[in-house]
């Protein structure tokens, strides 16, 4: 009896291994520290002229990039070390200003021919390359509250226009909108108004037709939440672009959470400020008929006005009605007002906003216009042992100026404290407002040196583990051990190939998973070899022993691996970040080790011993 | 043939009852430790802030503590991490401030003292996340056990499945117990290691069970104890070799993987050792103790009554 595979089985084994080798190959080239320059806005182009300017500036600073490639409106500069990279990034950031984003990046040093074929090295996780991971929670209660407050304002307008008088019109703490009618006879009129304009609300009538309680429908609330989350993701994406990060990840997690991963970012404090703040502007006319000081002292404000303060604590009475809000702003940039020399923010409005702004300013020339800056920050406080989230809103009048002319699409505001403040405000206005406040509930930051240490230590541990197992197998099972060593190397290639192909994120626990798989991968071979030894002891011929050994071990190998795979899949399903990385490599390792043990080992054994008729002993 | 273990005929099952009693006691002890002494829960589960910083030269911990206390972090713990140039600072969860920014303040304080302090790692976990991770972690372990139970029941027999689950729970609980006894920090990576141990240990147990099943069909004579004994002996060489290679790999991870991987590797190490023992004693002996009979393992012939009394 002989042990031989059909030619096509060898062909399949060969094809799989060669494909694996090709996919694993890009990992040999490592990554270069790089600086990536891209246009900050769609209107800016990055062409040959910019390229020349950048190269010129770098040579003046005596920083020489290894390569510089301009492709698809992106300029990628590779450097020999991170020191040069950081210096180049700082120089270019100062030189190019805010038309371009200058981001630190790790660029795969894969040869272009491989890149063309779509081959890429494994994607390193943040714990290996350095960077920030944030998990943010969107304050969904605020989303509903804001919607209900907007309904209150809409209703106030509608009732005023219909001349219906109310005793209360408010959003009670329990939620919804409460309307108290002075005259129960107005009930039908109010219901008519709601049916016509706010038909999406559910109406409950109580107190003999004197009060109405309006509630949003559940599906409406769900829709608003979805929208708020989506809007926040978009806004965060815009803000991250402003920060200048290569390959950021911004993803929804669950129903009210957002994951933000910023590879290479070091200054986490600034990143948090930019990501977490919600800032907007309101433009209001100043109430010049009443005395703000008196209102501030007595605490009583006139019906159609609200009391604000400026940074110095000076009170201002502003009209309740808002002319426009930050939502109408399409672009904002910071600079210096050429007349006063003060820091200024230049603002561009959208169509609706500019029409409204034009009308109001045109009709009120000579009057005072106030700009109110509103910033919301969220804090978590402990109240009676419970964690309670509280939003703090700072509202301050940052600028009051006489309307000299009809203002339209583009104009300027001044009155900010410093140029940095002007820059931050412009950035926040450009990037849009968050639909609801967000809180960072988890942060994991790894510095670049720690990331490098992690790679080195992980790699070293994996290498030593690999070497130890290979030496042991070779010594213990002699020729068959060497065969299994070849299969183990093939297994390693396949794991790396699979990770590269799937572009799964390789993390430090992922490396641990690979190391564990190295130890466990030989299990299948051990099972087979022990079986062959047993068969030989029973007095079977070597060829028969090989055949029975493989076939008897098969069901054991299958059962053992499937059960381990179940554990790995559960890990993957439950896992967040680091655990997931471990589960991925473990699962991949289980599958590849089965292939390498059953197919590759068998193929090699068949090839070397299977054809020998007069085989007396086996070197096992 | 080079053999570490040659044709053993150890009467494992003679000590089966004793082994089960010892294992049971250990498990009860582990549970008691978990309940009474509790775990040294890591940041992932308790919430809080952790900052790892690197100094250009060795730094004394009291200095770091003094700097932190001066900046208002009286409750901060500092310890060397890996080398004497790296310091790990932990700050318990705080309610009153937006704690996401504590790390920035810590770094600012340390840099005020020594501008060359390098940020190596920051981890902040909000209290709500920690609570969720505890729940999810417990559920994950439960799901893994149920999934394995179902598979082994389908492929083998329910007593063997239950024996396997006993072995797995035994391994997980003993690792947890040892982490509690020595108050070694229990974080997400240790939880992952325990799940990996479950995966490894089931692999080990299934190999033994597989042989038990095979021997029931092959050995017409002999009691259940004989069969289980023979099965364990026949697979002993494989068990030792595989445990050996896995331990070699895990040892490399423990010694070279760096301080971040330390507890993870330690949990794996304990788990593989206990898992090897449990696949020999707990899984097989457990099934026997649960009343495994020859009839349960022979595929029922048509129209033949199956004895299903326990």
C-alpha cells in the first residue's frame, strides 16, 4: 500500500501556499515615517506648484525627504526617521497655513508594483503604531429636550399669531410640551393649529380642556436620535479633518456611541477640546429701549428681551428673536481686522441665512447688532452616588457693533480675546455644530515610542516562541518533526497573509493570539504523529501506519479545533478593541493550522515517504 | 523514536475520586476567594485614569508622588512599570470633573517638573463602560461554555459534555482564584486569556473524550474505569507534548512580551497547566462520576432500548 496524493491535491496545496506567500510579502518592507499633505477644502488644489513650494521650503530647513510623491491631490513625503518627520511636519504646518492639512502618517514601504496589485501589509492597531482611541457617548436625552424646546418656540409663534392667550407654555421636566389656556373656549382653535402645523405630535387634553400635553411619537424620537448620531458623526469627521490626521476612523458603535481613532495624534488635550466642544453663534438685535443695568439688578427682563453679559461682565439686553444662528454659516476663517488690528473671524452665510440677514440688517441700519457666542461643555457629576451628566452652557456677548450697512453673505466679527481664540472659533464654526453634546467615556492613547516597544517586544516574543517550538518538534519527531516545521512555517505565512488580505487590525493581543496559535498549531501534528507511532507499535507497516494515523487523528483534530473556534468566535462577538484583535488572530490561526497540519504535512509525508514500497522504518 | 512518555499504564481513575474531591475543594476555595477577597479589578472594569510616562533617566517614585500631590492628585498611585524610567500612574474615578481630561492635567503637572517627560500611554475608562465590560465579560464566558456544551453534546454524549464543561469551569475558576489570592490585576486582557484557556482546555479534553469514545467501540471487555484509564494513558504522550509546546510559546510571551502582556501571559500559563491536569482528571473522571455507561457510548442499534437512567 502506498500513500500518494492525486496531482491536483499537490497543486491546491502549492497554490494556497504561493498565494499566501504573495499576500504576506508586503509585510517584509515595513513602514516609513511620512508626512501627508492634502487640501483642507474642496476649493483648494494641490498641484505641481505647491509641490515645488513644499520642496523648496524643506530644503531651506535642511530637511530632505527620501521620496515625495504627488498623487490624487495628495503629497506624500517619506522620511528616514521620525525626528525628521516631526520637524518637517512642524515646518510645513507653519508654512502652508490652513489651506492644507499636514498629517503624520506611517506609509507602507511596499514597492509600487505590489501596491498596484492591491497588496498591502497588515494594518497595525493603535497600540502598535501610536495614536488615540476615543469612545464617545451622545447625550440622547438632550436630543429630545432640544426638539421639545424647539416645539415650544414654534408653538409660541403660532399662538401669538392666532392671538390665543396662554397661562403656561413650557417643557415640563417630565418631558413633552405643556400648554395652559387662559380660555378653555380656545381649545378647538389650538387643536386646529396643531393639526395643521404640528400634526406629528400626540395630543392629550386634561384639566377640563384647559391644558394640553403634547408628546413626540416614539418613532419620531427614534428618528431624531438616529439623525443626531449621524449628524454628530459627520461633524466629528469634519473636525478630525481639521485636526489633520491620516486614516482616521469614525464609526458608530451601538445606538448612541461613536468610536474615534486617530493614528499618530499626540496632543490629546487639544484633540479632546476640538472634538468635544459644541460652539455656535447667534446674531440678535440689541434692545435699545430698556436699561440692561436695571434688568441685571432687579432680575426682571422685558417680555421680548433676554439678558446677556459680555466677557467683562457688562449686561446687554438682546431681542428674544434670533436673526440667524451658526447653522447658516458655511465658511469661517480667522484673520486680523485691517482697520482695528484686532483678531477677527470672517464669516460666509448660506442662501437662506444671508437673505434673512440682509433683510434684518437692511431694515435696522443704525441700530446695534450683537453676536452671542454659545459653547456647551458636558461634565459628569456625582449626585447621591449616581453619575449624572450635566451640560454647561456658556453664553456671552462677544461683539456689539452698529449696523453701518446692509450686511449680506460675507462679513466679519471682532471682539475675541486672542488670535488663537479666533482660530478655534473659526474652526468650530467651519466644522459645524454637534447635534447633541458628547462625552468621552473611554480613552486609550499610546505614544509612538510605547507603540514601537510593543511591536519590538511582541515580534521578539513571537520569534522566540516560534524558534523554540520548531527546535523541539525537530528534535522530538526527527524527520517528521522537520516536516511539521515546514507546515508550521507555512501556517505562519498563511496567518500573515490572511491578516494582510482582510486588512484586519493587528494589535498587541493579536500578536499574543498568534503566539498562542504557534503553540497550539503543532497539536494537530502531534496527534497525527502519536497515532502513527501507536500504529507502528501495533506492528503495522509504515505505509499503513501513516494512512491510519492520519485518518484516525482527523476526527479528533476536527472536534478539538471546532470547539476552540467556538470560544474564539464568542470572544470576537463580545470583544471590544483589544479582545477582538486577539479573537481574530486566534480564529485565523485555528483555520490555517488545520489546513497546514492536515494538508501540508500529509502532502510532504506522501511526497517523501508515500511512494516508497520497501519502507521498513519511519524516522518519527 | 524519542519518547518522553512510553506506554504508561497509570491507574489514573484509582485516584479519580480523590482528584475530583481536590478539584472540587479548589474550585470552592476559588469561588470563596472571589467572593470574600475579591479581585484586584483593573482599570477596564473599575473605570478611572491611567497614565504611563517615560523619563529620560531613572526616577524615584516618591518624587513623582510629591509632584502629583502638589498638583492636587493626592489619590494618585505611582509605580515603576517595566524599568525604573517608566512610571505608571493611576487615578481612581472622579465624579466631579470631566475626568476625560485628567490625563492632560497629570502630564502637564509632571512636565512642569521635568519637561522631558514623555507620554507613553493613557487609558481612561468611564464608570459606565467598566460596568458594561463586567457584564459583557461574564456573558461571554457563559456563551462560550454553552456553545461548547452544545457542540460536545451533539458530537459525543451529554455526560461527557458536562464533564468537559466541568473541566473548563474548573480551569477558569482556578485562574480567577489565583488572581484573587495574589491580588494580581485582572483586566480585559486577563479575561481574554481566560477565554483562550477555555478554548485550549476544551481542545485538550476533547482529545481524551474522543479516545474514550473510540475505545468504547474497540474494547469489548473492561469496565468503564479501565476504558477511561486506557484512553488517558494512550493520549498522555500527546497531552504532555502539546502542553509542552504551548507552554514554551507562552513562556516566551511571559518573558519577552513586555510588561503590558505580563498578566495576560501569566493567566495563560496557569490556565494551560491547570487545563492539562483537568483534561486528564476532571473531564474523564467527571463523566464517570456522572454515571457514564457503556450503553451510552455504543451507537444504539435500531429498535434497541436505550438505558437512560443516570
